[in-house]
């Protein structure tokens, strides 16, 4: 089983729609969780951290379910500029080694 | 502010040739440094990480090596490239024991022919 698993997509979603991604992780001792965004042929950049209580940043909401070992990302009112690959990232204590999922590709359609 | 520079951006190398990718970070001290590789259709694979000068941890046994000759310099090398070494190589840094956010360089796209 992969350490971090994501549905690779692609997700083709009309502009203005709501889209949700899930990600599962295998190591129950994982301590930190993130969503990164990667544009085509570019470097990944942090989108948001994921906290146990869930957190929201504008149109983006992240949730963590430790019991089921998954995290989710919800994007509301999607924009064309949201088109990218979204990477689920999980870390252990100290965050020295982060494990990246293979990413979920999202395309927003006008 | 902190910046990370990585070079070269693109290179095409023949099988069996050597490789050297360089990465430097500015505006911070004692960063954690990382080399990742992203092959086509695959996730980021951690190759090496370093928590200090001369301290290198290898995650994947292969024909690549890394060195950290200075606090903010990280070098990825190979004596003889394989076809399977093709990919997008990313250098990254993070603040130790902090939020865990990684800051990536712009990447080096390597094609081995």
C-alpha cells in the first residue's frame, strides 16, 4: 500500500462548481498534513496546512479524519485559475521527511 | 526574504555521462535541504535530505549522491547517468522543526538519452 494515495483524476469541473478531493495515508503515526498546488511544469507550492479541527482559507476548506486516516480538500466556486495538480502531503514528527502523493489533476472548464 | 536558486533549469545528457545539479538558499541559516525527483506521471520522490553541513540522509539507493559543502548549498551528483534518471529534479528547503512547509526551487528538467 502506498504511504499517501490520491485519485489521479483528471477532474474536469465547470467554472463555479464545487469540487472535493480525498487523500488517504497509511502511517497512523503521521503528525502533519498539507495540500500543495503544482502548476504544469512548475514547482509545488504550499496551498494550506491541514489541522485536526479543520481549517478554511477563502474558497478552500481542508479536513482531517485521523480515525479513517484521510484528508480532504474542498474548493467552492471554482475559478479557471484553480486548474492545477493538487498534492496531498503527509509528514512525521519533526517534518524532516514529507511524503507526497502523486497528485490529483484538476481542470476548470469555462 | 528567503530565496532558493537551482541550476541548470534544463539539460540533456547521454547515458553514462556525469551529472551535477546545484542549489543555493539565501536569506536563512541552518535550513533543512532536500532533493526530490518527479518522474512523468509519478509523485515527488525524496532522494536526499540534509539537516546540516556534511550531514546527508539517502532515501533511495541508486547511482545518485548528494553533498552539502556549505550551510546553504546542496549539490546532487552522479558519476554515470542511467536512462531511468530522467525526470524533474527539485531542490527544497524548510525551517527546522517548524511548520513543515517546503519551499521549492524552480526545478531542473533532466533528459537522459
